[in-house]
C-alpha cells in the first residue's frame, strides 16, 4: 500500500549500500505506508539520490514541505552528502544532522551522522539509529547491544551513550569463504545442523587459534568422510561465530546483551550466547530503525533548525 | 626450446588444477626441455587429458614407448584417473602409481597418489612429490617441511616418512578477503611494507583470537587515518600468517623447518619464522617437484611393473 489514508507528517528513510526503504509516518511514530527499491547508495552517483527518493515518495507529498529523516550509507563520503562522524563517547543520535541540496524544495531532508571510535579505529553508519531506537523503546538500558550482519557491531552502552564498540566482519568473511574459496564445493546448502554448529562454535571459542587449521578440515572431511553440506555450512558458521565470540568476550561475558537484527541471524547469535551461559534479549531490526528515525524526527521538531 | 637435442628418456609432468607443465628428462634427472599450457585439471573433462598432454609432448616422442610420470590434481577424483590416497604414516612416494587408459600406446603414463591423514582429516596431492624431491636432495632430513601456497601444508618428516600434516588455507583466505569483502577497497596494492607485516604478524601470533576484530580495523584505519594500501595489504598478510603460525606452533617451534615453494612466498614465511627466532631453509618449488618426479621414475625402473 503506497498511498496512506491521509498524508504523512514526515517520512522515515533507511538508505543502505544495497537498498532504499521509505516509510510514511505520523507524528507519533506510527507507519502509515512503506515503499522500497534497490536504489542503494552503492548503485547511485551523487545526482541520482534525489530522483531515487522522489520515485518512492512522490505519492505521499502535498505542496507543503515534508520533513524526511534518513540514516545509513546515504550519509557516507560516497553518498548523497557526507554526514561527518560523531566521536565516541557520545549519544547514538548526533544533533548535527546534514541537509543535502535538493531541486524539489518540498524535500526537507536530514541525514543522521555515523559514529567513529578513534582507537581502536572503528566506524558505524546506520546502526547508531537502531541503537537510538532500542534505547527509546527501552529507556535506561545499560549493557551491550550486538547488531549481527555483514559487519557485526558490538556496542557498549552506559548512561545512554555509546562508550565503545567493535566491528567484526563475520558475515562478510562467511560469504567470501563459502563462495570464493575451495570450501564452495563443500558448504553449498540451505539446510542446518544445530548440534554441528554448536560443537564447532565451542571449538573455536575455546581455541580461537585453531580456526585457520579447522577450515580446510571441512573440505578434507567432505572428501574423506562424506561430511554433508548441512553439517559443513553449520560448522563453518560455528567456527566463525565462535572466533567472533572469543574476540569480543569482554563485551558479552557477564553483561546484559541485546541482539538487534533479522530473525534468523539474531536467533543464531542468541543460541551461541545461550550455549555459553549468556542469555540475550532479541529486538527486531525493522522496529528499532523506525523507532530511531522517530526519535531523530522528534529531536528535530523540539529544536530550532 | 621445445625440441631437445636428443629424445628424452622419460617425461616429467606437474599437472595441477590450473596448469600443466611437462619436462623432457634424461635418465639422470636432467631437464632437456620444458613446455607448459593452461590445460589444468580444472578445465578438462576426462576425455580431455590425453589430447592436452599430447599437444605438449608430441615433439619429444619417437615410435618407442615413453615413460611419463605425473603428479598433482591429475590424479584426483575429477582428474584423468583417480590415484587413491596413501595413508599416513607413509613415505611421500607411494609405490601404487595408477595408469590411465590411452589411445596412443606410446604414452606409458604413471600418476603418483596423494596422501591422506585420517584424523584430523586432511589431504594433499602434488606436495608429496615435492617432499620426495626434497628428501632425495637432502637425504636423512628429519624435521618439518612447509609448502606455502593457496593451501599451505605443514608436514612432519621422521625417518623418511610423513608422520602427520596440517593444511592451512591462508592463501585462499587472503585472496577471498582481499577481493570479495569490504577490504577490497583498502588493500589493492602491489607494494609492500615489511615493518607493518611483521608487526601485524606478531599481533595475531600472540593474540590469535583478535583476528576477526582486527580485519575490519584495516577498513576503519583507511577511512579515518588514511592507512595506505601498501601498509593495509601487508597487515592483512601479517594477520593471516600470524594466525597460521599460532595454529601450527607445534610444527615449527624448536624444529628444523624447510620451506618449499616460489621465491616470494617462501621469503615471506622465512621472514615471519625468523621474526619468531625460528630459522628456516628455503628450497625452490620447481627444483623439488622435478627431483620428486625423478625419484618416482627411478623407483619405477627399479621395480617390475
């Protein structure tokens, strides 16, 4: 449904590398309609952003100005306009939103800055909005937020501020290893073997130095012992997440942990953490990004622009 | 020079996944001529092997039968004919060479079997011939042989036998990470920064669990601090080889180590090991494979077929 019953008060936009999603919103943060396209930042040059957005949201516009709040890679150096990083420690939502030039004056676009950590060097862009949304939905939360994905973020929250964070590129590594190494012959499966996942996880969590030696073992076990693709892909996932948990132990051990993301990935991380005696809350990625964009919209309304 | 001054006594063949190399040999193991093509195992179906070989070696044939000794992936299940693995502990050269059917009866082809280790499951095919060559050139060698490459092998040699080995797919991982993850934007360089390599190496060798966290740090250091591609690619290499050395410590610590392979890679591993106080001998990969094929030829001549 692309046409809301009444015109929205504002529009929320989640604009990543590979996707563009827009939501027609009312002032309370309720979603009236949504629309999406594959016009992600990665496929656009600078002049392409405004038309890509207009294509989606024109049905929601009137003659009046429309506040539009966007987060994600749209604010990167290769995006529509660079929204310079805020620096940790800081609240997830920086007040320094940036505003690209537009030809259609109705589009009052604000882009939320990403966040950097100077040392160890690290960056996020988009996740800060989900974090803000989680904190809006769970006021006073103190602990760690983990956002599993291509580049999983582990984020420490104290008193409403991001105090430090760590990116682990487990999803990116999984895709590269399973599609572009000799393991591609061994792990092609949509199936799953939970015991194999958990066993592999515990092996690299307790002996992270063994990861490089174990990977080729999947291929050899396939050749010599008929290892099934289901078990192989589950072990590969377990080895990598086990290493990630070993690398991030100080983030999750004995801490409150909230997992934000899509259902399959957060369930995987929750199972991994539960296996280590570390229960985690799960929050939906879509819900939190909309709550975060809403928080940014409300902060914008509350302050002179 | 494809035509030797006199016809060879036999032909040595190194036939891997991506290449085919043939050497016209005299009985003492001297190379009279060589020829190569890109007709590797990976590009051939079963009927394609004999023509691919004939294309290269026909100038070297007479009407008489010609002994041809081959090693590598030509003997895999997807190869010309499967040469079943010998099982550790065993000498590098199995006497059970296999002989594909040929239409040209002059081609008396023998293929050297690969070697398997039952537990932990591991396999090699091709490296056993280089190991045999190294042992032929260095009689009585006891210690470890490391063959760096796409799938690096660490091999323990005691009393002329392979007692155990470990494959680490460092080269395959390096290629996948540097070409098919977000790091591709950061590590595109033909340059080299040796201090950056050695520092990164020591970091993951002493803290192998930190690898997953350090990888994205290359991207972040590039974005925030202008990390150069030379330093980035050297650090990526150092992180991966450091993890490999942590995983294989029991193979190299306090052992004789010989490195077999191409000059650039063996120099890299030698520098890494020297940095850890573990000096290594270096042997040329080409020389050792020819010495190994010669040892196989001589064993064949010495035994009734």
